[in-house]
C-alpha cells in the first residue's frame, strides 16, 4: 500500500478511536492529544512494519497507553485515577451518533471560527497539527496553541459530545456546514504538505461533508453543500494554466471537467431540490449544476441561473448574492440592466472594497462598450485583490 | 484571511509601549495609561484564545536598522533609518480572521496616543472559484 493509502486508513479511524477513548476515560482534551500521538506513531511505524490487522484496535491500544502514561506522570494522578475509577463506563451508542456528536462538538458555538476549523480537521479529519498549520500558512506553534485553547474552552463551557435536542440540531448542523464550506473555499488550492501524502483541504472538506451527509441523509442543506463542493471541485483542473494563471469560467476547457464529480453532484441536486425546503447551499449547487450541464459557455441556460439567483436573493439576501445575480441579469437582459443592479453596491460598505465587485463592474462596462471606464474598474479591482493569481489576471486586463 | 496590523509611531526616546514615550501619551495621566493597558491585555487574551492571533513583534529603534539597496554593481548597505518619516514602524501583529469586518474591529483597538494602526490584508497564493 502506498504511504497515502496508509494515511487514509489511519485518518478514517481517527474519529472512532477518539470517541472510544472519550467513552472509556471521559476526558476529551487529553483523549484528543493521545489520539494525535497514536496517529503520529502510526505514521512512523506502519510504513515500515506494515498495517496492523485491526488498525482501529491498534490505534485505540496505543492511544490508551499514551493517555494512561500521561496521567501517571501527572502530579494530580491520585485525584485523576480516582475520578476514572468513579467514572461509570458509558455504553457506546450507535456509531453514527458518536461521529455526529464529535463534529458538533468541534464546531461548538463557544468557539471562534478559526478554532472550529482547526479542531474539526484534527479531531475528525485526523490531520496532524503540522499539516493543518501548513495548509493555513501559520506557524505550527500557533496552530498547536489554537487547538489546545479551543479544547480548554470546550472544557470551560462543559461541552460534551452528545447530539443536542432536535430543536437545537438544525442550527448546530448549520455551523458544521459553514466550517466545512470554509475548509473547502480556503483550501481550494492549499495542500497540507509537499510530499506524497499531501492532502488537499478541498478533498478533506468533501470527505467530511460526505460523512455528515451519510449521518444526516435527509438534511437538504447538507446534501446541497456536498453537491456544491463536488460541482465546484469538478472544475479544478480547468481553472488554472500550467503557469498558475487563472482561466475564467467562460474560457475553461470543459473536457477537463471531472465528469464523475459532476454526475454525482447533479444527482444530489435532483434528489434534494424537490424534497424541499430549499436552502442557500442547494440553490448554489443548482446554479453550479446549470453551468456543469452546458456543453459550451454559450450554451449556458442563463435564464434558469437568473431565476435561481432570484430565489437565493429571496432566501439569503446580501450584497454578494446581488453581485452574482447582476452577472446573470446582464447575461439575460444585457449589460445595462446588470450595471444598474451594481450601482448601489459600489457604495455598499461591505463590498465597495472587494475586488470582485470591481472586476464584475469592469466586465460589464467592457461589454457595454465603455472601454475607458472598464479599464479604470479593472485597475481598482487589481488594487483591491488579495489573491496573487487574481491580481495577476486583473493586471493583465489593464 | 490573514492581515497585518502595522503600528506607526515616533516615540522619543524610542521605547515600548510606545504610548509611554510619545508627546500625546505623556500628556495622559498614569491611571488612564493603566486602564488602556488593561484593555489592551484583555483584547490580546481574547484574540489569543479565539485563535486569531498569529504572531507579533515590537521593533527596535529605527536608528539601529541597516538599509540594503540594490545597484547593478551589487548591494549597498547604509545605516538606518529607512526614511526620515515623521512616523516609523514600531511593531506589527499578524492576525487570522474570518472576515474583513472582524479584522477591522480588532485593528481599531491598536491605535494609541501618538501611534497609528494600519490594517493591511496579506496576499495569498490561492484564488476563489468564481
């Protein structure tokens, strides 16, 4: 088995091992550290000694030993051991509930978004602190601190990995969805390393969203999120040229789109939309599906996309939705109609310093036959861009 | 997204915290300094706990700098400061925030008597899929 294949094995096991340890010993914080050490031990030993017959059992054994060693060296060991002795063995519930509980715990509302992301990738994704730090371009010590502070915070608020009451569940699942979507968008180009076992964060987000979808097959927004990720990721190979420069959607070589991802994404959209209620992820996925179904950019069914944006603006209004809606309106009714929709956004405090508003403005001005104003808008967009390849693309339009 | 908060100030003599060594800072009573310092420490604790704080450094006197210029013949070193600007770079903080609005909320609290905080987004090698 390749090293990457081995890594898949231990990372698949990670959440189950963690849940088993928390059930046995009760201490999430210490158990999470012990699992991390067991994963690192697997990374060292498995490639040389071969995968154990029962990888999950191996990891549970090693992690338990680390946890007990840690407690023995602890000054307060007497107290701790007494606590463990008193802790009743928690009967393991259905495995699915445990995995969901773990995801919900990592995305607990008491944690700030960056902490939720880091803890989810480590405790559920089984990534090492070093891998997460590399993916988010921060020092490893910073990431380690972020994770240990997040766990301390969970302890402080007494959070447990139980599935909350039905009334609370939708909000908590929505938070998990937002975290996974953030991992997907931030990780679109980031990888966690430079070797054979690189993991793309986008792939990791898809893997975790698949897990969430398996646990909650009837949650429409989770299906929508998974479809949106698959349909967006399908275009990855066509998005960049070999020199790293960006290829806009309209100019992409559609034969390079990943058909398997598209088929799966479209099937999810078709299965989910009629089941209602329709949420923002489902609508964004439906829009991505319309793009995916067009054989060429000219074949795009813009009328349907415009309708979907109108529905999205109705359910989740905001300046970014208006911006994307304006692009569709310009395709259906001409650049003047799109420019009219953009006008108020140019004064919107949340968007007026965002490069994409000015990039869209520039494209529409260009199509409206106003090259001078278009050039000025491209210049504004380039100045505001914080992505190196996007800035390079915008500068090329001056 | 990562942002750098640049602290521009011209303490005389050079020293940290800069607010103790600027004309504006000196005109403020000690009790007020103590209050502001407590607020600042609480804010640092908050952004450390939230995972938004990445790193920070206070910088030495600009007079201690060495400036390297490039010429076709090679590099040329001169003793600093880089420019006789009214305000010098006194320190920086690197933060990692979910939104620009959040970064702005944090950065505003870095302005002090006689020092200006400048918020700059960091460039990143990736790109949004649009």
